[in-house]
C-alpha cells in the first residue's frame, strides 16, 4: 500500500509540473472493509479546459506508472470543478501540497468516506501575478477609489505588460477574500469571471500580511 501511495504522490508532482497544479488530488475509499478499491478525485483549472482530454491523459499516466494490480484498484477518476463546494469544503479544513495525509471516517460534504488519502488540497494562486496585482490594488485604494473594479485592475496590469491567464485573477481575489485582505461583491458573468474575476472591491486591508503576499 505504501509503495502505491508514494507512486501516486510522485505522479501528482510530475503531472503538476507538466500540466499545472492541482487544487485537489486525493484517493477516496470505495470499500468500507478493505483498502483495495479507490476513487481518484481530482480538480484543477487545466482539467476544466477539456475534461475528456484530461481524463485520457490522467488514465494513461496512471497506467504507465502503476502495476496492473495497482491500476485496477482505482475504480474511477472523478473530476470535480475547482469551484465545487465539495472541493472548497475539504480545502477549508485541510491544506496540503505534494504530501500525504490520511483521514478516516471523513465527512466529504455530508457524505461519509471511510478512508481518504490527501496528496494535494490547496487553492492554487498565481504567486507572481498576485505580487504585481496587490500593489495595483493598494495604489488604487490609497488614491481614494472606494469601489475598485476588477476590469480596471486588469487594464492596469496589461498596461504594465503583464500577461494575465484566464481565471487567474478570480483565483487571486478568492484567496484575498479568504485571507481578509479585501471585501466586495462579485457580479455574474462567465466571461467576466474568466478574464478578470468580475469583482468590485469595496474594502482593502492595507496591512494585510497573507503568506504569499509577504514572500
């Protein structure tokens, strides 16, 4: 069992380096009696771009990294959206990346799971973009803006020559809100959320010292 887990741990690191980081990469038991049947539960922004292609990719990586018996012990690969409340719930209580954490009798969003092995459970934030975005927000707030629109932040970042990937700002705002650095409503609009987070910032804590911001 340990060898199987460490293979998956190494595989998760390999895939994250190749495709991008996971918000969730975990094994969930499907057998209450024996540790020999598992669901691999994953969530990542790059997976959401093409679920079918990602599923084929993950299956091929598993098949090439595991023995036949180990591969057959994975009943299915379950793909969840990074915004799925079940993903948010487990991230709220357990934060880990490229590690290995065993949970027993876990309540996964009201569903009992006998055993869970967490390898990664973390809201993924674009650190370099966060470090250039935060000074822009502070400058706009200090200038007297009491309602900072995310599309205006995007415009200033692009004027500075920064390339802003889709959903990157949304993830950053989510992190800043959860760290109590900012407050404000998010308006509806799939394209706006994708491009700049669709947020109106109405409060900024200028003394915010969240870990990623102080690096």
